[in-house]
């Protein structure tokens, strides 16, 4: 299956990973490009000295099981793709939920660790990750149609009121009871001169979970030899709709079974955030982070202020908020630095670049010790964190927020890059 669309222009990530405050200008040399097959092409310039025989990144495919898909009314085969590069970085993607199962990266001494929380089996993803009855963790899922919350499960578009399933404190979360993480995607391997990856496609029917329009989404993951994992979203709709996809990977830079992330350091490139009411719906205010535990403009450990008696931290039981990214006058489609986190001991670091206006940082507050992870360790509170690049929660009901309306005839294109390396 091939998806046809015009390629936007994206720049290369340099060996230095780009200054953390610098806007990545679209149209710069050596692009991340998307061709007629939905392929990403990332520059393969290595972040560290590569072996002389550093080969092209590779992709392998294996059968992972079968899962029921409500779109088709039957069980479908699920596959797992393994993306690997010459620095021994490895990313595993399963076609159920277009889900990131694991991300293995080296530390300062070369020691490998999986830094993404996940499950070992397909059955666990089906029954525990985002079950229709609620209470899921959404480990690694592609979230849709709408990442984050919509107040009271309703919005008005073109004068028509739409109603969505309620699954979180009286609101609709992450697309409803059966979101994009609960479906099996069609898939195919993609190769470019600088990267290798997998393209995954889902077709959501008109009225799915209450959302208007038949929406076709292709999510493409690609890995290069700079240890950059790019995620690109391409979507079209048959009717005007609202759309806000994201990736829900949980990270722990010391390793997914290492304990809490509270001692890991973090920066978020934002002067403001969106405080919420008691049901975690934004009030509409863009509040300054200055003088609050939400100020990560300079590095702090994740846990250094998480126990401060702050009303917003009480509501979220920790951090579970949207930050309004400083985009420095960037134009739509331009990637800017959003956030970074690193483990001081191992040196493993993630930097996030995105064209989205916000990022939801979540500190794993609702991991309750009831789930056993991919390496047979229990996940407890604070075992991982998310950087969900996105538009703001409840944007369809907040006219002062950037719009999430996708019109019939428009093409949705968005890219986020998770750049892994060693913190210096």
C-alpha cells in the first residue's frame, strides 16, 4: 500500500544535534523528506564517530500474533518491525496501535539499555494498554483521533455539536474508548538513502468515536545513524474534523526497569503552560512558568519540586500538563527544540524537536505497581515520563488556542524527532 502526498521540506540534524534553542529551518540543506510512498529521509551524519564500515540502517519484520479489530470485525495479523542502526540503537514497532514497544540506546560507556516502557506480549497490549473500560497507560501508542482531553466529550464544529465517549473524569481522553491505539495498522517497510523505517496506515470511518469524516492516517517511523528517531503523521479527511495525534512513549533514560525518573534532569523550552481545572481540562489561561515548579527553562531534576504544595501538582498528582512551547517566530511546519531529558549517571539523553505548539509532560503519576513491564519488572509511580508533542488539550472548545480543525481537502503533515545521544 502506498500513500501519495507532496513532500514537505525538513532539514538535517547536525552532528552536534543543533543548539537546543535554535529553530530548525525548513528548507535547509539535506532534508528529512517525505516522498510518494510516505518515506522519511533523514540525514545519516552520525552524532558520534561511526565505524568506517557503518552500514545503512536496517528493518526486519516478524509475526507478533493476532488481534481483534473492530473496524473489520475479526482478528488480523500483527507484526513487529525492528529498526536498527550501526550504533546498536534498536527500535521495535508493533502494528497494533502503531506502538513503540522498545527503544534500545547506548550510554556513555557503550552499555545498552531499553529506555521505553512497554509490554512483552500482544495480549498485554490488547488487554492492559488502553482497554475500552478505561484506566490504560497507552505505552508507546499512536494516539488519535485527539490526543489528550476534550471537555465533557463534546465540541461544536461548523455549527454542529458532536459527542464523544466519556472515559476520563467526565471528559474524553485520547480519542475515546476505542482509539487509534486499539486497531491494527497496515504496514510496509520504507528505505531512503539515510534511514530505514516503517509506514503504518489506518482508515477511521466517518463517525468513529463520534468524530466526523473518514480520516486516513499514515504514521511513519524512521531511524538514521545519528540515533534520530523521526515520527511523521500524514492525514486527510472526507469532512471537516478535529485532529490531534501524538506518540505516547514513556521514557526512562536510565533504563525502563531502573526505578523512578525523579533523579533525571530535564529542560522544557516554554515560558508558559496551560493550568487545568480539577478534571484536568485547561482553564484557557496561558500561565507563566516563572516562580512555579513548572519552570524547566533551566535544568532541574524531575523530582526536585514534584512534592511542592502546588494546586496544579495536586490536581495531576504530579506533572501532567501541557507546556506552551517557545517557537521563536517559527513558521508552520518548522521544527523547533521542545525539551530534553538525561540520566546523569549513564549519560543517555533525549532531545525533542517538533513543529507542534505544545508538549504534554507526564511524570508517570498513575503507574500504580499493578503492571509488569517488558523486562519482567513492576512499573510503579514515576517509572517513566512522556513528551507528547501536540496541540493543546481541549482546543476545539477554546477559541484562543491554536486550531486543531482539519478541513476536507487539506493535508495534515507533522513531524517530531526524538534525538538520542550522550549528555555533555
